[in-house]
């Protein structure tokens, strides 16, 4: 029994010979290690077994390469592969140890290893530049969504947990669903009208995996930013997997690594149609929201649709925290502001009197309130607001509006 890996081959000499015999007996074409091995160890094992050797990171990258379909996904995968490859270049070009030099063909020239490093470095620089442009475009779209503060909900979870199936069940979309690892590599977004709340943006993201390679985290930075900027997360687990609790723990570790640990989470245990469990919810006892306990865990089946409505109800309850009711008295000439209120708030009631003045009762998110306060054309003072759960008339909130609007 060994307590640490062998420096040259990771496994001992006897196990290496045993592995070579198994490769020959089973006519294997590839050997996979569920562990990170060094480039030297990979080369030495390949010489012993006489076939291709992959470690955990290499296997994940190969799967990603097969699944990538969009241009952005292909760029991200290629960048991750090249960064992985750049650390694993070893001397295997002895017949090209030194090429001829430059002008006049003098000097030792450039070795093949140096040429490979230079070419890989040039390609990495090119891919990084192209992905920076994609990330800038994503940032523009993200800022545009924030200007109209609609909450974003991201589906996260271990690969093949059923995130895309749940995404389709909630949005009515037809995103590709397969019983394979990493079917989804690109963030897909849809606007959904959430019953009892209003519009939200639901995002389907790439599946996580334990010991996620750092090269993948870096390459998929723009995609993972959709998770870190979300209002809340739906952490989907495959309850039919006996190790789903451990896998959920690994997902939490990845969320911590990318800076998303403080975002509110609703745990969704999917595939109860495979286990015979019943649709059910568990309320979170540690926090009160508007006098009610919010749902923290949901058991459902995205395949059959059983329990999907519970996710919508739980999201509406969670996202409604902090909402307030306001009464707006708008003069007839304040039509532009009225239009913005319809875009940014949920209008509960609207009345128009004989003079054309408008009274609107709206439900507003804290982010929208901050936007309203930041408008330079307004000059008013905010008073304490009653909680949204009370659903009562609000007394004077803003005075001295400069564009023909008062708020009560």
C-alpha cells in the first residue's frame, strides 16, 4: 500500500505492468485516470501501456469539445484546451531538436518545443481577445437588463441533473435535452411571466462537476458571470442518484469558488418519477419573509411536470421580499413617467379623473426605488414605506417633484 503517488508514473511499477496487460487483453485505446497527473507521468504511462492516457481534466475537456455547438462555446473550449496543453508540452521531438537559425542560417535556431510554446501562446492570445469581445457584449446585455430591473434566476447544479428539462418545463422552450454529461455549454435565457409576481429572466447554465479544472473556470468566465449576477439560484439535484447530497456539496464548492455563495438558493430535487417520491416542499425555518416562511426545498419531476408550479410559487415568494406598494399622483403631462412605471413596476390599479390626472397604485422593487431616487429631475424626500404584505394605502412619500408628479 502506497501513501503517496510515484513521481515518475503516479502508480507503482507493478500496477503499471498490470495496467499494460489489461490494455492489451481488452484492446483498450485510452486509459483514464480520475485524478490530476503531471505531464511527465502522463508521458511515462503512455510509454508503458502504448495507448493514449487522459487525466480528469483532459477527459472533461474532451467531452466539452464534443458538446460545444455555438461559436462562443467552441472558443471557450479551445482556449481551455490550449491552456491545459501549454502545461503538458514535453520533449518528444528529438529529430527536430534544433531547427536552422534565421538570417544567414546561423545560430542554434529554435527547438520544436519552443516553437510549439510560441504557437500555442499566439493562439491563446487570439482566442482571449475574441472572448473579451464576447464578454463585453454580454456585459452590455446585462447592463441593459439591469436598467429594466427584472430579476434573473439561474439554474445551477451538477451535470445531467435535469436543469434543461426544468428550464423547458417552466419556459415552454425546446432547449436540447439529452441523458449525457455537459449537454448544455452556453447560457440560454428566456423571459417568463411568473404567476403572482411578474416577469423574470430564467437562465440555463453549464453543469458543474467536482474538481472543476481551473482552466475551465477561467475560459467560461463570461458564462459563469450569468450565475454570479443572478438575483437567486435554483440548485437542481438528481434525487435518483444515491450520491446526490455529496454532488450538491461539490456544486456549493464551485459556487463559492466563482463568488456566488451569498446569492439566495432554492434547492430543487428532480427526477422523483424515477424514485417514487411524492411532490413536496420544505419551508425554511430560519428566515421570515413578509410574515411567512419561504420554501427552501422542493421535490418534483421536470420530465412529467409534477411540482413545477411549486417552483414558480417559491420564486414568486422569494423575489417579492422587499417589495413595497406606492400611490402615484401623476399630472396629465407626466405620460413619459407613466410609461416607465409600467415598464419597471407592477401596476396594481390605475384611475383617471376628469382633469386627466392619473392615480396609480404600483408594487415596486427596491432596485426600482433606487432608480427613481437617482433621477435628476426629481427633488423629493422619501419617508418610511409600509410593508408590501400589508397592502394598505401609503401616506405622503415624496414631495416637491419637479416634473408634474407627486407620490402619496
